[in-house]
């Protein structure tokens, strides 16, 4: 119970003495209601912001998936026609195939490389801060700057990579023009641009592992690989699982790299988000079709997340 305590001293009627302070109680009920009202006010503001910026676009996108809407003429209801049109579009399956290929390569490079880099940085004894900043620096760059930088690297004529290959007598490559190399080239850009955040999280996880475990492993004669296998990986299992899930969700939504480096017409690099862009802004000018494609991607990612979490929870 909240009590408003106010003490005041009054003079004792007897000469030379001071009476004990009296306690004046306020209005606990009124103050409690005020505190409760302020709490509900903050909660209401958070709910309004969350509902307006998160739930309203989600609900609006679901409704849009069942409409023909280009925001010029009045929209009308088309039911499941947008979804039927998607499955009749040859680029629909091409986009899914390219997205899965990009995600698979990104898991090989973008998921494993940051973990290895964090292990190396964690073992450094000198210049540790410098290398951590160097690894994280690409994350600070605006994505468009990163893509333009790598566009210069991949230039088939005067690009940095081909100049390096020529200087050591190796054949040059058509990094973005070759169907065999283009997807790997996009994955390299994405890995370089985003590995800093994952590396920092891995380093935080490594710092939280008790040193006693490594000392006990060394006393047992464990080498580097056995310490990583028996100490590091079990201690970081939760972080590895979370980052794997986030990595898959992020790479399934890749857009900037293929959009800026190869455009929206190369069938070898059209991903799901690029196809959504084509439906909405480039070719069809149909936001209902783009919303239907977005819904399919949302359902697939939600189902994958649920199955993945269920399996990992069962394994625990």
C-alpha cells in the first residue's frame, strides 16, 4: 500500500520538550490509481505504435493479396486468382530455386566464416581491438555503398579481382556475367557486408564461456580442435541455433545485392524479393500479385521457423 508520509514536528505543550513527529497519511487510493493510469498510458502508446507499424501492414498485405490493385484505379476483389497466376509464371519457380541456392551458399560461407573468424579473433593477443573494428566496419557502410564498391571489384575489365588474377598469371573471370559464377559472387558480397554483426555476437558468446572449462580440457591433454568440439560448441549451442535461424530468414529475403549488381531481368539471379519488386513496380504494376507472393514467402518462413524450433526443442 502506498503511503504518503509527511512528518512534522509540533511543540510539546510541556515546557522544554518537543513532541514526537506525527505522521500524516495521504490518499493512497488516489495515488495508486494515478500510478496505474500512467502505466496503462505507456502500455497503450506502445500497443498503438506496434499495431500501426507492424500489425496494420501485415493485415493490409493479406487483404491486398486477394485484390487487383495498382493504386491508380479502384481495387477489386479477385479471390485466389493472384495465387493461380503465380504458379503459372515460370519465373515463380526460378525465383524459389535461386533463393534456395543463395541461402545454401550463404549458410556455407556466411554462417561458418563469422564463427571461424570469431575463434581466431578470440585467440589473438595483440591488435585485438583493431581487427574487431576492421571486421565490423562493413556493417557500418550503407548497403548501396557496399554494393557499388564490389561492383568495381567485379568489373571484368579494370576490376580489382581480375587485376589481381592477371598479376599472378591466372585467367580472369566474368564474375557477374557468368551464370556459373554470378550467384557465388552475390554471396561473397552479402557475407562480407554482414559478417561483422554475427562475429561480434560470437565473440560475446565466447567471452561468456568459463575459462575453467578450457583449463580442465588442457589438463586432460585436449588440443585446439578437441577444445572447440567438446567445450566451445556445446557452450555456444543456443547462440548457434538462433543465428542459424536468423541467417536463413535473412538470406531468404535477399534483395539489394541481386537488384543492384545484376538487375531484375537476369533469370540466374532473380530471387523472391526481386520478383516481388518486378510484380509491384517494374513489369506488372500489380501490388496484389506482389502481396500474394509476399504471403507465400511469409508462410514458408513461418512454417520453417516453427518446425525448426520444434525439432531443436525436442533435441534439447
